[in-house]
């Protein structure tokens, strides 16, 4: 009877797993605890799988339940995404398209997309801001922008949907004159900890108490990627940068790409996603822009040309 599995059952399953108890899930879903217990029991019967171990004070996911939870999340997210897209498409054209762009995204790529946007929507003004970390998400949550292109904040608050758009190469670098630049082989973490790491700081409160990619207790924090770039070139520390922003410096010997323990050769591929509120998805202009950026991302090379001509 797998065809009888309902979206409501899957939402209830996800809520119970997230909240850690059926009573907490009931409060989140604004339902009675008995209805939540019944929905989970019916789902288990239809799947012929025990999802929760009820022997303790609180229900605990079984091994099988943990595996199926990922599938349930995927189904719920897919339906929510479809509903959000449909809502945006059926709405009227926005009076203005406002968006926030992660500082890691090549601004030249956004400028190219803006040319296409102007041809498609000649009467719709475009308002863009560039931020990092939580600064790309807070305006979305507050309703100040239609969507954000987010890459530097790895976890998102509840109530938001994320659609993968592209990847951006991310490498660890230091000035050619920096002590780390002359080391051969893979640099261990304890050696990195002896040197100042230049780190982007969050203008919002969304990442308070959390660190992303910090490997040294000696940190200098900068709120601007261009300032970080200048400090790196000056040899004031080492740190991570989007590859498109430093490819020319590496090619011309001003910066050196560091080989770091647990970082794959050639750096990381940082996912960039379009993020928006479930209850306020982008309208036709915003949806067009997101889809246009996805199409252009098919042309993204692993290593951009030295002139920084990366497309996103």
C-alpha cells in the first residue's frame, strides 16, 4: 500500500524526527499528540518499517527510520519547491526585483545576467546588494529582497527553500612572501594554527557562536572580501578566497595556493544556491533570473580563465 503514503504523513514524520518527540511535533504542526502518533503508526504500517524505537522516554529514530528520513525530506522539499514556484509564476510581475548576492559569486557574472534581465524586463528596476555569511540570508528572512544567492553560510534557518544554482571554486592562499608559501608538501593543521588566518566576519547575528572554515586561533576578521584580498596580498595572513578572485594573482606569482590537510588538491567547490522564503517565493522576474543563472551555470569551468571571465 505504498501508493497510499500521504504528504501529511511524511511531514509528520519529518517534524517528529526534527523535534525529538511526538508531543513537540504536535505543537509544531498545531495538532494533537494522538493524531501525530496515529499518522506515524499508519506510515510505519504502510511502509512495513519501524521508524521510531518507542522503548525509551522519547521516541528514537531506528536505523531504518534514519535512512528513510532523508527520502521523506526530499519529497517534502520537492513539493514545497513546486508549490513555491507555482505561486511565484501565477503572481503578477514584481514592481522591482531586489536580491542579495553572496560576495563569493563573481560580480561580473551577475552583471552579464543583469544585461539579459534588462532585455527581458525593461520596465522592472533591479536592486542588488552584496553581502557575506548571514548578511545574504537576513534580508531574505526580513522580506527586504525576493531571493539571495547564498554560498558562504552553510546552514539555513527554517522557513527557507534553497535551489542549487552553481558552484564556485574556493582555495586557501597566502602571499608569496608568507612563511606558509615556502613550505613543501601538505601543511598540517598545527602549523596553520601558528599563523594569522584572515576570516570574513558576519554583519548579521545568524552565525553567532559558529565558525566556518576557521583553522587557527589567531584570526583577523574583516567584513569586506576586497579588504581581505588586499591583506592577503600584503602578507598579513593566510585564508580562503573564491578562485575567480585570486586566479590572476596565483598565475602571476603574487599569491600561492596552499596545500592543506583535509582540503582536496585544487581547493573546494562551494555550492551557490538561490534562497527564498517558502511563504513569499520570487515572482515572474525573480523566477526568470534564478532559472537564467542556472542555465548559465552549465558553462562554469573548473578553473576559470586568468582574466576572471568565469560565468555563473
